[in-house]
C-alpha cells in the first residue's frame, strides 16, 4: 500500500503549522507500518491532547482521541481487552511527561506491550508557546519571557529508570533512522519508548531565534550523534540517538492471563 | 543495483504549505518555492531520486516517482 492509503485524506491539508515536525513523524510512523506490512485493522492508535495528539485524526486505523496525559491509561485498557492488537500512543512532550508523567512511568514499569512515541518539540504549541518540562534551562517561552530556570527531563534516562524494555531516540532530520527505530519499537514485545526530537518553528524556533523550519531541522543534524560515537567523547554536549535499551521482560498482559488461569483453577 | 531514474515529481499544491524544508535540504538543489510559496521542480535533470524531500515533507505534498 502507498503512504496515502493509510491517511484520512479528507482531513488534509492537516492543521499543523508550515514546517511542523509532527507531519514528519506521521510520515515516519506510516512508513514503518507499511514496511512491516501491518493491516489497518490490527492497529489501535490512542492519543491525548496537544498538537501532536491530533495525529490520530489523520490515520485510517482504529483511533481514540482521549484526555490530556491519559492516553497511556486508555491504551492499557485497550491492550488488556484486546491483546492481539498493536497499540501505538503518540504523545507530545507535555502530554507525556508533565500532565501524563505518572501514567508514563507506570506504563513503563508495568511493561505493557505498546509503543509510546514522544514527539518532543520542547514547548506547548497548541496553547501558545508555554515552556514544558522538556524545554530545559535558559529557554525563552511565552511563560518565560526572561528565560527558564528548570532543567529538562531526559526522556531516555527517565524511561530506562522507569523500566521500559525498549528505549530509543530519533530526530526529524534523520527521517530514515526514525522509520527504522519505530519499526523495531512496534515489533518489540513490551513497553517501547521512541523519543523523536521535532521542530516547532512557530513557537520554539521563533522565541529562541533558532530560525525557520529548515534551520531547526539542521540543528538536529549538528547537535546529535549516533550512540557511542567518537564525536560524543570529544563533544559531550551532543545528544545521542539510536536504540539505548532493547531487552526482554515479563509482559503485563501475558502475566495477567496467568493470574486469570490461576484464579479460575482450570474451571474456565 | 542500477541507479534509480526519475520519472516525475508529484506535487500536491493544495497540501504544500511552503515551509521550504525540501528546498533547503535537497542535496542537488532541484526544488524552489514559487511566488505563491509552493514548491516547484526547476532542475529535474539534477534529481538523484534520494527521496529526502519526500521523507522530510511534513505535509505529504511531494512524491518522487522513479522509472521501473
């Protein structure tokens, strides 16, 4: 199937701003699904609120557009009821780690078999450019006219510590790598997290004078490096990308089924 | 493997928002924005069919078709 066969074309052109990275993530995600040869009927996409969460409206899968930060909780319910389906949860940085921070760490801890895609543009775009827990310090935002104080979360380290069994990072510049990483994340049995660094030219770029969308994409090229590269040793400030964790662990739905069998004592 | 040869670029002018990502990141400088800020192919003979424009377009507005 072609990429457009997975889209709800009647809603296009989409509502994202010119140069927004979320469209690129949507493209990468669809190419990953196309490469894996998955049928539209075996995928459930669940999202919360935010620019990034509008992504569920544009794909022709089973989709749920739920409440802010709680997409993973809804997704856990779907997975427990229908464990044979593939669950993909695209989230923004604020949706995943501020409003939904608790759901995020506990979904990772439980190791429910689903794929969380954190589209990290380091700002709340939909509501007007407020800083998020992933903005980092010394960032200009509409709620930080004299720049931010807070340090940012490191999505990879946080996911690792919370117990996610697959953790990766990609960027919107490295489009092919993004697709490869998402493919592996979807195939992974257990909770997988893919952080995708994306650009918000309208708010983050403009307020921090990084430039327009092409300039922001090039920033990812210049400021990231593959895991364990020599460049990272020489320039420790570079952000690493690639697959950080890929390991097996007891999957929640399978363990739950064992409990059901134990409780039924073979009577079912 | 033989090098892919360009058949044509498909551009959806209704979906293109003129962000300029494809123009700026094309390694062969094949594309430009016109006076309406929509992408146009000005140097198709230079296209190497790397598809980076297609992969990075946030709006699904450009597609590279190659000859079989």
